[in-house]
């Protein structure tokens, strides 16, 4: 893997005793990616459309008279289609992050930085911003010529139009992001009266300018220096990982030649040294130098090289997805793919399928409500009329459906324990309700149990008109004072 070169530039001393300046950081080189067309470029745009239709469209999709996906932080409820999640369901987010981590390991072991090249938000928005730039300023050569020339009205209006379009996309992206936390139809109506709350304003502008800055200004700098994935990806690569690769055995020695010339007669390989693979690269690397951490696997160089090979009437695949072992050992595609599905990949796949299966099963079988039992700290235990011992609890019942539910609370596991408070209650749609519950035992039962802490179990069940019942049991303790 190659590394960026940090130039050390000495400045000649003008007089004896003068010190020289050493530059430890390389000045950023402006990259002007050339437009490319081909199979992989088409798939990249498919992923752009797919991801953005999901991102921009979901907040507008209605479900049960509310947004289909809404993270209502104020009421601490999270709606995902039919799912209603409460903060106590945080375990699902943990499992989802574990699934994402294993998916990352699996995809990286199989095909390198395929995520980066096709579906990473930085890549997607950079692709959108580049499209806008090309429509307003022209393709690579036009932009380079205009930027290198003197300032003019043509340059200024194009730059202003481009940045205005970028800002509009960024602000609407921030608006959509906030629409996942505040109903977007309400947000849209408030935008005309400037009635946003301070936090809505903050996040719309923050996310909008972050999108504008990352995709419009920083671009490859995010991939090269800010993204941690570029740094630890080598730990997940091996010689059987499919990566974008240049075939040096076929391409070298490189050099220009007429189309009609036989490269073998000239002692040359198939690479004509046109440098188009460098010109289309969004990070500005030369893939012919081998595996590099800056390669995001977008395959733009594959498309443009295949186009050159077609024009030269050479076989395609001088630059292609291949493994290091496949190139070194000249393996056939079938042999290469057989080695790609190695034990490491199969283990990742099995673990990922197991976790996904458990996650889906848990969601399908989850109870329509949750119960938390908390002892009332103000009243641990007390004696009430006729020698009865009473403990007071607080039950939090969380309705995980969008219809009102009636419940009944009972106790078990403790001799002659009874509910002294109202046992039946109702919880509204997607509501979380705290309910005080008193549990009493008689004096005879208290003498039999003796002073101390005794196990107790609460059983909360639904009371449904159709006779369908769900129940949840939670453990607690009952204190008998001395």
C-alpha cells in the first residue's frame, strides 16, 4: 500500500547563518474529475437515486396518520412504520449497529471499499455536486481553463450559480434530516412563516452547511484524511479481497502508439499511458501504482479504461476488479471467486445471518407493551389497618401499539399477596404511563414469612375485547419490616 509523500522543500539561505524552511505538509492539489460513462458509472447513479429517494422520500410518507419514520425525541417515542419503540428498546439499536459492523467486515473482506465507492453519503453527495458543477461550469478541461485564466464575468456568474445550487441542495438536505425528528409537513408549513424552533434552525443549517462543505469543498479530503475507514481498511484486506486493480503483467511497459500498431512488435504492453484513469479518479490517484488507501473502489477508472481498450481494439479488463493472488497467479475468474469465498468470509456470513435472524425474530415476537417496576423510595414498607403490611410500587407501562390498550395487574409468588389499588387501567396509543400500585399481605402471612426481603412477581396482562391476551412478568421484592 502506498503512502502520501510529504515533501521537504529546502529554501536556499540568502546569507550565512540564515536558516532554511522545511515544509512538512503538502499543499492541496485541486482535483478536476473527468466525467465518465460505463457500467459501473451507471450503477453508481442507480445507488445515488435509490439512496436519495429513500432519504428524501421517507419523511413525506404517511403511516397511520403520521410520518412513516419519525424519531420523536420530545415524547421519547420512535416510529418506524408499524413499530413503536421506547427508550427501553435501545437494545435494538445496539443489535443494528452490530449488524452494520459485521456487514462492513463481510463486504470489505469480499470486495474492499465497495461501500465507499457506491453508497457512502460522501460519495453520493459528491457525485450530485459534481453533476451540478459540470452542468454549470462544463467538464474537466473547461473548468481547468477557466480557473487558470483571468477573472471575468463569465467565471464569476458560473461560480455564483454553482455555489447557490450547492447551498440549496445542502439546506434542503438539512431540512430533510430535521424532518426525521419533527414531522416534515409541520416543518414545511413553519418554514414559510419562519416559525422554526431554535434547535430546528440549528440542525437545518448545521447539516446543510456540513453537506455543502464536505461535498462541495472538501470532497476527497474527507476520504483521505477525515474518514477512519481508509485507515483501518488494510486490517480487513487480504490477498484474496476483490479490489480495483491494474494488471501490470498485461499493461507494462506502457507507452503511446498508433491504433494500428501491434504493441507486442513495439515491445509494449496494452497500457497506452493516456492517464484517463487518473483524470476520472475522484481522489486523484494513479491506480497503476498498485493498492492505495486513497482508492475508494468507485471503479471509474475501470469504465474509462474499458472504453480506451474498445477504441484500441484490445481486450477489456486491463483495470478491473481482481484479487492480488488472482493477478499474481493468473487465476481464471472462476478460480478467483472460489478463493474469495474463503473460511473468513463464510464465518462472517454465518454470524451476520445468525444475528439478522435473531433480530428479525425478536422484532416479530416482541410484546405489544413493556413493563418496568420501580419500588417507591418514599414508602418502602408500612403497616396499615388491621396489621396488614403494605409495599408501594410504581409500574411504567409502555404501549408499543398505536391503539389504546386496557391492562390488569396481578401479583404472584408471595403468600396471600393482593393488589390494594385499582388493578385495571388504560394506556393510550404509543403512550408510556406511570401507575402507583399497592401490594398488601395479612398479619398471618407476615408472621409466616418473617422480617426481610421476599421475592415477588408482577403480572400485567392485556384485556382485549376479542379475548386475545398478552402478558408480561417482572420480578421485584416485598419488604416485611421488623
